[in-house]
C-alpha cells in the first residue's frame, strides 16, 4: 500500500504494525528517516509537487492520503491504484478557514471535489463532506473508493 505525503508516518506505522507492506512517501527527509527502521515500511523521499511522480510503474492495493492536497497530483494518485484496490483520502474542505489553517483555497477541497476526482474511474463506497470536532474542529472531505475489479463492485 501507498501512504502519500505521510509526514512522520502515523498511518504507515499503524498499517505496518498490522503486517501490511507500506510504501511511505514524503518530501521531508527527516520525517522519512524516522521510518527507515520500521519493519514492513519502505520509506522514500520525493518532492511530489515539483518533481516527477516517484512511482510511475507501481500500482498499489491501497492508497492512503490524509491532510494533503495538491490538485495536479490527483490523477496520478488514482492511477497508482490497482484495479482491485482501495483509495482512502481525507483532507480539509472549504469552510475550514473559520477554524484556522489551512485557510488558503488552494489547499481546501471544493464541495464534492473528491467525488469528481474518482468519477467514472472508481466506485464510491463512502463519501463525507462535514465538520469534525476531533482532534480539533475542522471541515473535511473524505472518501473511500475502490477500483473496478474490487470484489465489492457489482459486475
């Protein structure tokens, strides 16, 4: 599985602890260095905003993205998913500016934007666009979507 823009790897650590093999990618070399010794984690430093997509030939059974948005990468994120894979994506949405950062519209999903990203490519299992209270109040959008060959997709 791929944990993109993983930071210090909260999700990578958890998933690797469950026995899953995780590729953790972030541009922060210090954060990635903290993952180097974690069993089941392959840690990679890559500037995914200004460099080429770091995993052009790889497909993952799951892709996890949280608290990160760089719109030019959205097609590459979907392309990185195996046809039977699962996409889990959650980040801040319009309306979050009343709670603080991020407040720049470049980093806030527009209403229904994650649905548009996967339209005609993935099947949506769950989608939410809502206010959360924990760990702090925020407006978020989250989606769970699966590839066309996933067992939960009706054929």
